[in-house]
């Protein structure tokens, strides 16, 4: 076959034919440039005859109007040329295509520095409709002059000789260009105009007053101002010549805004519930197209707006449906950015904050760093509301290295990105990893080098878990005890048949496995056996009878006879449950967001007192024996301690003491080598691991123990105030004045009630801020200091729900955005959809007007 013979079998145009077609379309589009903005309908043709009598058309000069009228008269000729262009079947199609290419690009129309160089009629109308947007309370940036100069909101007004101030409503500031423009002169630019306010803006702040005075007295400015007011008046009264077309555009714009609102609401719903968006198909009205498109289709069944949108898509009337994954990512980013901006605004308003961080690997084996900020929100705009402690999630950050240097640098860079001052940090809360709490190279040490007032507190819940790990490994009997507990779980969980047998005999609580990292695993494991030990024994006996596996039968018999059926195991079960319940109660209380140094110090001290009393007083061990004897009686187990055979020590002299009788006492051996050992280890670990809380109590205790203020003498109170000033000082800056704090406390302690907490005391100072400013600052700092990093751990629960095995290719930006919308769902539910749509439209050029 010849090289060109195959063309006669083509079912589609060749590349050359496509290029010719494209060239014709481009030539036609080039020919249409500069003509009247919109092809008018038959209803508007009778209006063209009156255009010559109009002196000005919406602020456009006569010469421009005549030119446009002449071009409009050739509309029919231009439309005739459409017959030579394929795939453009009607003048309306050409109109929409041309508008898409020329006028439909969306700029930030609120900022004159972002306006297009050639302002079309549609854009001019859109800008006039928006009006002049300016923030008189904005903090304007300074330039590099010496001394630095900047624009001020003072220039938005003109001061008259009699002292009156006249609003220069035509003056507008550009955030992008850092200069000012004349709104009307830039919008209705005259040919002979050379003013900088009309062209490229002015940022000569030294001579700005003179420039504004000269400009507002110019003829061109007065003419542009008149044109602006005329067009604004016509728009308000709907008297523009293309009002029908503008009404059609406004209707279409409202349609797309309504569509986008429903899409945003769908994204918000799926994000809140941690659901997947996409399915195996990305097309509407197809099978397995995911929850996002499924919700859109469901809304179309009841909502006219979405029904019309789906109809246009199915009939191929539009190819811009805004339902694709890229649009989803953009909307997620816009919504999460709005939430993060609101959080950062609250953090800056609170001034003092604390940092909490933790790392965990995700399902795709990437290390994710969770960043949490803790503040005390006074809510000054709401006088009746009480201050409250809040913890906000800021971001998930993918980290390549978990060294202290890398994490510290990453934290500092993130705070700079969010424009949060590290010097306002008053607390750090991390886990007990060496890279975080290291005294020399840990994150807390490196942050303290930058801010000495950023006090580090090891996570109290982590410390309690480590304390349990210490005491569970302090004795061989303790190690054997937890080994038996784990063996019981493994025996039943490794077979569904054995697990069903367990469920028949134990219907209230389920056996739980042991874990080194789960904070409640030990107490949950012990609790299930402690209150269901008869059922567990019956289940083991039934497993031993029905199984044919010799290994399983041997294991079950061993657990019954030498494990769970042993009296020492029953007594250990009671002792461990008593200890674990108390530790778990304290741990769960410390995990609350509202927990502060006052509450945590009191609970840790009460736990330490319990352990000491349980060890020293006889009633601890004796009460455990009474409970164990009752359980043993129900199980027909004889309450006898095992007698350990000791090697008889050789005596060289007759006067050596004989300890054999003492060693043969099984109960005494159990008490000395097991009970006393684990409690001594618990007390020592608590004193070592919670030394930071004792430091807080020594230095801050006089403030967060408010009720003690009345009992403190003036000399000691002054000493505490001076010490606190030194602690809260860094270089030349200091948070409080010791003398002023002392004076305020002398008056404040007369207002203190007996059971008042630090948070309640802060509420009193809020109502009288001018009277107790130093007390308010000190209490806010104390309440800001974190006790645990439980919020970071809670964010990891959301991470596992969002980034699952089937969603492990999710990008980092999408993960952070979805996590933000899920964790801070209350704030996300209060978002203004209109502002999100405006930001979405202004981000880049869109094919539709919003």
C-alpha cells in the first residue's frame, strides 16, 4: 500500500486537516477581536439606532461608541463567516468561545494591581459592581528607605481647612504592588492621562500627599469620576444598554456559584466523616464512581440546581463540571487554609502558646509529624464567656529524619511560615523519646536555646505508661504473671472455635492483649480476667477436653493447673488490678484538654500517696489477701503459698544466724520479693519521672493553688513574685513585674473563694483586666503549659482513618487538608462558602464566572 493510500481508509481527520481547521478558527477569532463585546439579540437591534444620540455609553467616549456601533453593524457579515468554520454551529457558540478566550478570565478584581492591562466592558462592569474594597485598619508594609516609610490609612481622607474630613472613595491600595491607584482613572483610562495613579500606581510615600492633591484637581480625574458614578447609577437602576445580556450573565454566574456551594458542602461532609471520595470511575452516573459523585447524584434527585448541572453534563452541553479530583484537591486546600487562618488568628490573639509534637509512621511507611498548639482563649470580644483552654491541630508534616536537629529546624520554619512568633512560646510537650527530650541535642533543648521561657514538660501519660513498664519488669514473678495473661489471650485468639468457647463462658468483658505503647492495655487485660476468672477457667477446661491438638491441650492444662488456677496468680491479679485502676484513673484525667498544672500536680501527688500507703500499711496487702481468698474459695483453690526450696547455707561459725525458717515462709517470701519490690519501684519511678512537676509546684504553686494565697505571708509572697519574674524573663524582656504582681495579689486574695481554681481566677481577672493585668498574664502562662501530648496521639487516630490501605497514594497536601477539616470540624462547619468560592475563583483563570 502506498504511503498516502491509507488516508482513504481514515475514520478521523489527519494531522494536516486538524492544523488547517485550527488555523481557520484562530484566523476567525483574530478577526473578531475588538468588535462589540457581545452579539446582541433581535430584541436589542432597535436600540442601536439611538446609540449615536448618546454622548457617553457607561463611561466610554463617543469615538469608542461610534466605532463599536459601526462594528456591530457588521455582525451579520461576521456571522456569515462562521459557515467556513467547522464545529461552531451558532453565533452564540462563537460568542461563548470568544468570551472564554478573552473576557472570562478571572482576576483578583478587588486589587487594582491584578487588573488586566486591557479592561473589557464585562470586567469593567464586574469591577464597578464590586466597588472599592479597602481595609482602613490594615498594617501596611514599610519600604527600604532610610528612615523606612509606608502608606497609612490617613491618606484615605482629605482634611479640609475647617477640620472636616472628606473620604477619598476613589483611592485604593494594592496589596500585591504595595502602591495606591485611582480607582476611577484606572478603570476609565483616558488617552492623554499620564498620572501614575492611573497607570502603574504610586508608592512615593514621601510625596504622596502632594501627588494626591494634584491628581484630584485634574480634569481627567473629574471626568473619570463622573463616568464611574454614571455607570454605577446605571447598574443600580439596570439601565445599561446590554442589561438583558448582563442579566443572563448574572443568572449563569449564580447558577455556577450555587453548584460550587453544593460541591463544597459535599467535600465538607466527606471530610468530617473521614470517608473516601473517589471510586474506580470518575464519571457521573456510572457504577462505582465513589461517594463524592454518589452524593452529587443523590442531591440531583431532590435539588433543581444539581439536577440542571447533571443534565448539562449528560447532554454534553458543558465540559466544565468541576467534579474532578483536581477540583476536589483545590477545594480541600482552600477550606483547610481558611480554617488554618482562623486558628492562627486565634493563636495570635491569645499571644502565649505551647507546642506539642509527636511522630508516627503511616500506612505508606512515611513518618508523619503532628503539630498541635495549645492556648488560653480569653474571648475578649465576648464579655460574658469564660476563658477556656484550647488545643488546635495545625498540620501533618512528612519528615525524612527524626533527629532533634531536623525536627527543631522543621518546627521553627513552620512557625515562621505561619507568622507565629517563637518568642511567645511558653511550653513544650513531647513524648519521652531521646530525640525529643534530650538534654543537649533534643528538640526541647534546641528550642530552649532560642527561647529560654519555653518550658519543657514530658508527657505525663507516657510517663505513667513507662512507670507501669518499670514495675512490671522489676520482679520475676511480675514478668511471669503478665506472661500468663498474654498466653491466655493468645490461646483463645489464635482459633475462632476457641474464641467462641470463651464467649460462651465470658459474656461481659473481652480479653485484651498486652502492649508496650497502649496506655490502657494492662488494666483492660487484667480487668477481663479479674472479674471473669471462673469463666476463663471453665473455658480453658472445655478447650482441653474438645481439642485434638496435643500442644493446645497441654497449654490449656498448664494454664489451669500452674497458671490461672494458682493462688499466687489470683493474689497477683488482685494486687495488680488495685494498682492499675488508680494509675489508669490519673492517666485518663491527664489526657483531657482542660487539664492544667494545678489538676495534674494534685492527681500525681494523690497517686504517689496511694502507692506509699498501699506499701507501708498492712491493710494494702491484707485486703488483697482477703479478696484473693474469696476468689480462691469460689474456685476451690487452696489459699496456700508455694514453698520455695532454698539451698542450705554452710555455716562456718556456730554463732551465725539461721535464716532457713524465715526463707521457708512462702507468704513472707511473696511479700518481700514481689509485693514490696513492685511498689518500691513504682514509688521510685514516680519521683524520678515527675520531677518537672515538683519544679512547677515550687515556682508556680503559689498561683495555681489560689486558695493558699490567704495563708501566705507578705514576705514569702514577695519572694515568690520575684522568683517568678526571673523565671519569666529572657534577656531584656520580661512577662511580668514582680512589684506590680505583688500589689495585685494583695488585693486579689481578698476576692478568692475557698475552692476557686486557676481557670476560675482567670475569669475574675478578665472581668477586671485593668486591675489585675500581671495576674492575668501569669495565670495564662501557667494554664498554657501542657501536661500531656494526648492531642497529638488523638490526631494519629484520624490519620489512620483518613490514610488507609486503599488510600495510601494520597498526597501530603490532601492528607493535611482532610485532617484539618476532620479534626477541626466545628470550625470548618462555620466557614463562609462565598469567601471560599471567591478565593477559588481568584486563584487562577477559570472557564466559568463565579
